[in-house]
C-alpha cells in the first residue's frame, strides 16, 4: 500500500538493456496510491468492503499513505498485503504522468487509472522476461527473448495514449509462447524423463503433502489452500499459479521458474521452506502462517 507521496521530479526509466528485478517490484513511496484507487475489489475474504474502479479506498489518506497499513490483515484487507504491481505504479506516476498526481490535476485521473492496469500487465511480462533471458537457451531463443524484453520495455515508456492503444492481450500471447519454450527447455535439461503436467489444473485444497513435483508444469494451476507441505517443487514452472493460502511449509522451491514475490506473500510457509534466490521470505512465515 502507498507509504509516501511521489517526488516532485519525475524519474526516468533505465534503458531496456538495464531492466532489473528491482525496477519490477512495487515502490509505494513513488506511487500515487494507484492500486488503492484504480482497481475495483469486492467484499470477500480478501477485502472487507466493495469498491468500484476509480473510487479511492476509504483508507487512503491525503498523502497517499494507507491509514491502516499495519493492521490490514486484522481489518479484513489481506488482499492488499499480497498485491504487487510489479513496479507499474511508480512507472505510471513518475514517468507516464511526469510526477503529477491525480489530485493536483484531476483532469488526468481517469486516464491515469485506465493506464495503470495495462501498465501492470506489461510490467508483469517484464518480470518474467528478465528472468527468462538469464536462463540457458539456444541462441535463436535468446535473441527472441531479448527482442521481446526490449519491445515490452519500450511499450512501458510510451505516452498514456500509446499505452491505451496497445493490444496488450495480443502482446501477452506472443510473450507467453516464448516463456513456454524457455520453460520446456530448461525443465527438460534439468530434470530427465517425463514430467508431470498440471497446467491450468484445478487443485483447490488438494492434498499434495510430500508430493514429488520436480520439473512439473503448474502454469496457471489453482492451488488455493492446497497442502504442499514438504513437497518437491524444484525446477517447477509456477507462472500464474494461484498459491493463495497454499501451505508450502518445508517445501523446496529451489530453481522454480517464474515464481513471484506476490505468490509467496499469498501462500503459507515456514522457516524450512526453501525459496529461489532474489525472493524474500515473508515475515509471517516465521510464525508458520
């Protein structure tokens, strides 16, 4: 959730060749509370109230700070604690709109709120592509990945009108084909033999404790509240897998592909859970939550 108002001077994006994972994590201090305004949410286990898109959350303060930031889970807003814009919030706030917030210039509000979810999709693709280009692949595939990374980064630097004109669904489809090729190549080289394919599977609440899923595909799988305690998830493709309340206590996710901080934050875990380098162990896992 937003912590500070954005600075008066806009930030400039790094060249496409220098996109780093640090750029692809939400920096609430440089965002104008866009996730708290632009996106809708419905009263549920994740959100205590209904809110329409474009309507500021009642907990959003004038300085773009969250009024209940330290009590979000207790107050029924656990969904906020696991949301990550992949850096899209600060990009829209400080680059696309040059550091001018929607309260100072209310005429830009609607366009800013429309740009944000598109930018988030682009930044999510950047997150996966920056990982993919570091994975071993053949020269032709590496070239395609580098080109996709450069193109996607260029899209994020366009004007608000250019971002909104983009057919982001078509671009996602093109990138996903590349990511799938990378996944198959890497998992094939790391884990010999036939691997389990649970792509898009409904594994809601599944009992998978101790399961041998090394090198498996769990792309887009629904693993909400699944029991994955002590499971072997090494080298597993987890892109888009829904891990909300999945129990990863003692699980080994070493080398897993396309796992995000948002997925870890949404899951349960323990001090014994092994996670890939570059990701943070959620603090609440220390208490087995």
